[in-house]
C-alpha cells in the first residue's frame, strides 16, 4: 500500500496556485514513511502527523460513540491546529 501511495501522491494545489508550501505540505510523505515503519523519518518530515491522525481517530470515535467527551476533543482540536500552525511558521522562516 505504501508503495502505491508513494507513486500516486496528490499534488499540492495550494503550492501550485500560490507558489509556496501550505500548512500540510509534507503530510502525505510523512504518512507513507509511517506506513513503511520509518517513524523518526516520518516525524522529521511532518511533526504534526501523529497528533492529526490521533485527532481523526478520536473524532470518528466521538461521532460513533460520543466518547471522548466533547470538551476534551475540542481542546485537542485547538492544540493540533496550534501545532500545525507552529510547524508552518517554523517551515516558512527556516526556508528563507
């Protein structure tokens, strides 16, 4: 599956339109590395991947079972968005 995904990555439309990376650039590559078992390479490629995957899992769990409690999920959403934003700012300023 990881091999197929690596040859069929979706292009970054944000980068094609605006000419610079989006806040989630690198996520596909990091996911492929994670599926291959390369955890450290995955984390160095896109650090917010693990919290974002955890957020997706918790959101699906909440939709199906109403667990975890919504207030916890809401807090985790803001924390994940903050982590993505911090990572994006770091990438923007480190590339110049």
